[in-house]
């Protein structure tokens, strides 16, 4: 795996109208692309995150595919609740032997793009597309959603998988001692509040979903998104991406700020 | 210099847009294709992004323009991960956004938005491949991509070619009736691995500085090399270790090529069946074999280059051609051969045969390789004054013409009498003609003039019937080489001295004696300023150029040969006009042809002065459609 420096997206803003016009244009592109039924393919997409962590802990989120074929490039976003977790800069890890880029909008979305180089063969088999590390900053149910993954084959055919997967991590507030310990015996370990494993849950987070690969039904979410500019960032991200893929998710994440 | 959208990947079947502009430095774009979009280009360039990342542009020339350069965003004439970073930064931008102009070039699918598909498309213009690398049939692009990815190195490639030479060249691989060793190599370099190591160091420090960086090259043993003797195929010159390189070899080294070996040839580049006496006892000589059928000749006189390149004993080959010596072995060995315009590449430091017609040029497994190789060897050289003709006629890179659509709209002429009657050749021509037409070319039957002038009384026929300059010029030109280049250790310094040495191909004796008797007066009457040959060549060029112009042709085509044989006087057209020719495989003889099953036959494309670029483009389009070359099965990967 190769670690990818993070860039902060601060540059451009799109007007809402412009974004929608773009989205409408993309819809047909997605539909056309998927009709070709060509190269790149994956059997399944999984999103994994730890079941629970404490505030202050690292949260490692992994987006992976199985059964990949001719996977030359891809683009994905991980939407997160910026009130509960913060993305750790430069933490995105992607497969070796390629170029990658990660951009965090600081407000709930990290976008990762990866491509193989030159005439190198596409990735095959089980591939971890991205591993992102967050820091838990507040207690709550922290969702990590991958609204879309766009796959590109060596022949430049694209395939967009929507609602690609999600995972949730329960973040627990750390019990803060209210008074100084009075015992003279020092603690034997660094802290008592580190429930690393929560035996009551068995990895409930890997809600793997295969993408549909179709751009159907995008009009509704888009229209509603357009009507409600003030929706929370994650909500807007999901709604847009459902219809038109990660690209607009990138833009919307920026434009919504 | 220019770039344009969506050109074609050399060696791929990618289909570019039709409107490909070309950097045009010669006086006439052949036909409609090349010249089509110069106007559009200027407009496009005005809007095109300039350097985004304030690049420190290397001075290296464009690599495989335009395919590998057209999507350069950082101004260094190639696509690297720096360009990908620019694209990644712009992901999501639309045509309405500020900053779009900086990345618009990367919107390869033209949908007005920068997506990961565009990122992938730009990435594919990087010369890089981390997949498995197989040396057999590898092109220069394959080698560069694998070396750039660290999959292999120049040292490894060079060693593998040396291993293949050791394993295959003098070994009886073909155990069938009449099977012979190839005998395609006379000398291998002791310092090739050092040069390869140096090339690897350059790559590590500076990246791919040239498309030839670290690529092992074999030149015919009549090109001077300061690290290997130059025998001309003659035992009489075994000791000719020159102190300098031929000008063309210098060009190859300057581009980082590794001079691997010297290829065998017909002694002093005379004939079409390569036989040489270098490093053999007096009275002995060896024939060079075709790797497809070792009982057959590899052709000549550049037969060693032909056999070696075809059998994958080196990456790139160079031969010389006075009357067919590049094109014959190219046809016999299913290679691309370029006989350049006389004056495109300096002959200084090449053992001459007849300077009125001598040329040096590449012999390669693909048109792309030929274009890359040709780029390295062009240039004006005061030591070969005829090269001054090329001023303003040479493009920045011949690779810019490699367009799979180059035949679309082209006009291709042929003279029926040059097709001949051989069953294989006529069948392949019929198939090729259909292919040319299917690719959008118009194939035109040309009726050549039957009279022209007192110099060419029978018009076109007079051009084709003019003999080779070798009879009357060899002694004169060889004397100049001896005076300027031959190592002082060599004792045989005249034709009579060569005969006296006894160290030559035995059957050659009478020819050396007769050519040694040519007087200066005879030479002048033939090749002097007012010589008969001089006039025929000059008027021949005019006549054939008028034929091309009259029918608005991009090229005149004809078979370079028949299966393991020549065809009429076809081979004389290029040398007797000085016009360039590119020879490219058409296919092979089948059993049904009842000729020589498996034998290759090339199509030759002849064009105007310095039209190598357009010719290579047409040949590339044909090659991409036919993929006619086969690899000789006897010389596969080493076990």
C-alpha cells in the first residue's frame, strides 16, 4: 500500500444551478457507459470500520473489492460525520504501483482517486481500494458511507457502483476521572478505559453492497438536493452521489460548504 | 512543435480522431491527411494550456509525439505523474469553472468535466508498464515502459540479448534439412554492459531522456564503431578498429542507445545473398541464414541485421542500402526497413559502395521502432555534404506521423508491371490493396511516362533500367574511406591489396579486380557533376516526383520482393531517384500459393524527397491493420 498525501479542497465553487446542469449531463453518461458491459468489473464492494472505539482513538476505514477484473483506475468518496470524526491527513493508503490522490473537504467527505500507470495491467482479484484513518473526536454513531465508486478499465470504459457500501462505528466517550486517585500504587497500565473489543457486536459494520452500476432514478434525488441547499453535508453528498456518482459528490461536498 | 488531441498509440489499435495535425517542416504534406488540420491546430494551441506547474523543461526532444506528448500539462513534452497530479487537482472541474483552461487538455472524453476516466486516459500516456516483460518481439516502447517501471533494466536487456546471441547465432538450431546457423553477428561489444549500466544510471537520475535510452542496437559491420572493429564483412579488414564512430552511430550513442554488436553482411555490401569472410581463414566464407527457414538466405546485403533483428538478437538494427540492401533483407525477414532520402543521414564513417546511392537506415520489427531509430540518425554533417539538402525538411520527430488513420483519404498509386506474377506476391498485393481501401485509401493505377528526355528516353523504364553505381564508384569511394577512416593497422588498403591478401569471399575475386581497374575518367563520366548516372538520378527524381504530383499520390507502392527473391527492377526505383522508401511486411506465402511456404513479402512505399514521415505514417496504418509480421518460431524465448 502506498500512502497518499491529502489535499485540502479550497479552490473552486460551483453554483447550484451549474452543479445541477452538470449532474443532468452526467446521468446520461453513466447510463451509456454501463450499457457497454465492457471491462472493469468487481464482484463485491465492502466497507469496513471498527465496531466501536473511544474518543481519541484512530478509526481505520477500509474500502475493498473482491473479484476485480481490469481495474485500471477508480474514484471513490467516503462520507463521514465531521462532528464525530476527523480525517487524518496523508493517511489514505492505496495499492502500490500507481498514482493516487486524496482530497478531504474537512466537512464530511474524503475523495480518493487512483490510477495505474501507462500500459500497466489493471488490478485483478481482491483489492483494497483505500484505507483511510480518522480520529474519533466525539461520542456517537459515526457513519462511513461510500455513496459511489467509479471504476475505469484499461479500455477507459467506466462503471459506477452506487450505494457502494457503508459502515458505522460507535464512538464512546472516555470516562474522565473526576478526582485524583488517592492510592499510592500506580496504575499498571496506561489507562483503564480502553475497551478494544466489544464482544457484543460481531463486526456489524461491513455492510457490503454490490453496486448497481446503473444511473437510474437519479433525477429525484438531484431535484430534491437542488431544492434544499441547506441540507447537512453528508445528506447532500449521499443524495447527489446516488444519482450521479462520485464526481458530483466531490463537487457538491465543496459547494455545500 | 505542436500537440493535438487524441492521437494514436504506437503499437496499439487505439483509434484517434481524424484531425491530427502534424508538425510540418517539409515542403509538401503528402496528400490530404497530414496537412489537414494545421489551421485547426493553431487555433487549438492558442487555447491550450501552457505549463501549469512552472516546469523546468528538459531539453530532450519529444518522445513519441504526439501520442505520448499530447496530454502533457506540465510543459516537459511527456506525461508523468506530475501531470497526473495536475489532473487530480482538477477532478470535478467543469468547462464553466475558472481554471478549466489549465486542465481542458486532459478532458480526453470531451464531456466538459474532469473525471477519473480522464485521469486514467492521461495516465495511459505515460511510458510505463509494470506487467510482465518479454524481450522477444519487444518494441522500444515496451522496453522503455518496462525499464521506467523498474521491471527490467538496460543491463538485463543487454545481457539477455548477449545470451541470445551466444545461444542462437552460431548454433545449429534448425535441425531440418539444409538447416544452418544464422551467422548474423560478427562482433559483440565488450563494453555494451558498461554502456547499459550508464544508461540505467541516467534513467535513475534523470528519467527517460530518450526513447533509445538503454536500448541495444546492432549495426551492420560497415558502420564504424570506436569500440568494435568494422570489417565490412571482409577478413582483409579484421583489424579495422577505427578511432571514431560513424556519424549515425554517434547519433545513436548520443540518444543513449547501447551499441551491442556488429551484424554480418554481404562482403562490402555488394549483393543480395549475404556472404562474409571476417575472422575466417583465407579462402573461407559464410552465408547468413534466414531465421524462418535457415536453408534460405537472409537476403542482403544487410542480411545479418535482417536475421539478427528478426530473431530478436537486438532491439534495433541498422543496415545500408545502395540498390536494395535494406529492403531485400527486410522483406525476407519480415521487418520494417527504411531507405531514407539520400541526404537525410550522413554516410560519413560508413564503408561506401556507391555514394551516389548509398544510404543508412533502420531495420526494425515495427514501424514505431523505425521512426524512433530514424530520429536518432538524421542531421546535417559537413563530412557528408549531401546532408545539407535536409535543412528545414526534417520533423521534430518521425513518431508524430504514426497515425492508425493515416491511410484514410490517402491516395496510393501503383504501376501494374511492378506487381509481377508470383502467386504469393500477387495474392498479398490483392489483399493489401483491399486493406488499403478498407482503411480509406484510394488505390490508383498509374500509367508511367514512356518517354521523357534524352537522359531518360524511355521515361519511367529508363529510370528503372539504370544500373547500380557500385561498379563505377566503389573504387573511388572506398579510397576516400581508406584515407579518412581505415585503421592504420590494416594492410590491405586498396582493392588490389585486398585481392593480394587472399582474405575475402573467394567468389568475389573477379569483381574486385574489375572494379579496381575503374579509372578516374570512367568515374567522372559516370558520377561526376555531368556524369551520365548523375543526370539519370536527378531526372529520375524529377520524373517520379511528377508522377506522384500528377496523380496527387501520397505514395507509389510495389512489392519489395517475392518469397526469398527479388522482383524485376523494383528495388532500383528508390536508389535511382534518391527518393525515400519504407518497406513493410504484407504477409507470408501459404501452401496454397505453391511458392515457398512461410516466406515473407514486403510492400514498399516510395514518396517524395524527405517524405519519410508521411511514408512511416502510411506504413504504420497498414501495419496496425495487418499485423503481418510473424516471429520466427525457431528463435523463441530462451528456456
